[in-house]
């Protein structure tokens, strides 16, 4: 259990009512509302200073909002409104460019900024709260996966981590054999692709409870969290995981196995649906980029925890990102 999970357990035990906690979004059924908050911190999640690995304020505005939209989509809700809070050593140029990125993303996804906060500080911190409409939709739950469910995945995995590596590598112009692939990886990190139509189809057409999570903290992390919440395991075919494989100048291939599973910040959708629902909309979501890659498995007798199997082999090392290191 990593430090973030330890902290979350303490919070859950300390609160008088923690019934709304557990998923990435809080679901307020009586209001047809899903709510999610996320925070990005300078030098933890992004760099702004003019050196290797820096992101522009405009791109930061876009990404900060996209990663929040991703949580709402993973809940099966329709994102509609948001608040933005900024703290740190802010200036007029940063504010203008950052909000241009926010605005362009709002226009693309039909969102509206309805408020926020500004305050000073040493390093820039971005907190966004986003509100999604769940009317006429069935929301997802990490605890809804069952034995025999079909496992699908939308989005290339490992690409964002490779993009970050390129940005952090001096002389990155020669990092990859082909310039187009290098730019594709960088874009995957700075401007992740989202899957609103897949989310809409599943949440409006599913007849059975389903589990869906974004893979912001890595594909393995999403499988692990659903596994623990649903008391199930996974059996996944590695070759079916969507990924871009490129040979570097030194003949190594990126992303490698660990990067695909643990790289993080890909913001794809891990989807676990009943076989009957898969027959209804499986072809439709596959046409939009979802890939069938495995099945949800039953708890093994006398096992201390459910196993996540890749090509029938258990993952023995947990290399997930630690937010508090």
C-alpha cells in the first residue's frame, strides 16, 4: 500500500460519514450530479521554468482541465461546469495564457467556468473542481466489476511517460529515429486524448452495473483499484493493450513493458462490462478506439488478494507512481 492509499484510509476512518468516498468522483444521485476535484503542483506534476521538461502556460491550462474532464468521463457523466483556483507566484502573462488554454478546452468540450479563486504563494498550484450531469445515465463504480465481465481499454498506454522522458532528455532531437513519433509522444503527455463518446455510450446503454476508471495513475493502478474494490482479479493479453512501439537510435523499443503498465498520465479508459452489454454496444465503442483485452476473474480460494495476470503471469512488482515522494 503506497502512502496516498494510507492517507486515504486514515481520512475514510476519521470522517463521520465517508460513504461518498472511494471513486474518483462523488455521485450525488438526488441532484443528478458527479463532482471531482484535482490538483496539479509545480515541480511535482509540471515544470514552468525555461529549462528541459517545461510546459507552456497555455498547454498547462489545457492539460489541467483535460485531466479533470477525464475523471468525469470515467464516472459516465457529462462534464458541464468547473471552478478554477490558482495559487503561486502569478503574473499577468501566465494568467492570460493559462486561461486561453482553459477556454479553448471549454469550447471543445462545451464547458463553462463558473468561478474559482486566486491567491499568492511560492510555487504554482492548480485546483479544478468539475461538475458532471448524470441525468439519464448510469454511473460507474470501482466496486461493480464481476467475474466474466469483458475488459476493454481505450487509449495508447506508455506514450505519455515516453513523452515526458523526451522532454526531460537533453538533446531530445535525436532521441527517436523518427521526428513524427517523437512529436506524437510529446503530444500524448501534454494534450492527452479523451473518450467522451465511449463514456456516453456505456453510461446510457449499459443494463448492468459496470466499472470504469481513467488510467491517470497507470494501467496497473486502475486494475488494482478495481480489483480491490470489486474483490476480483484480471487476466489481460499484453499484446492487445493499445500502445505505440518505436525503435530508438540505440535499438531499444519504447514504451517497454513496465512503462505501458505503470507509466501513468495516459488518461485512457479501463472498462469492465457485463457480456450482455458488450454484445449491445461492444462493436460501437470498439469503432471509437476501445480494445477488448481480457476478462475479469474470480477470487481464488485461500488467496490473500486477487491476482492481476498479464499473459497468465502475475505482476510481482508494484511500480506505481508515488504522489508523496
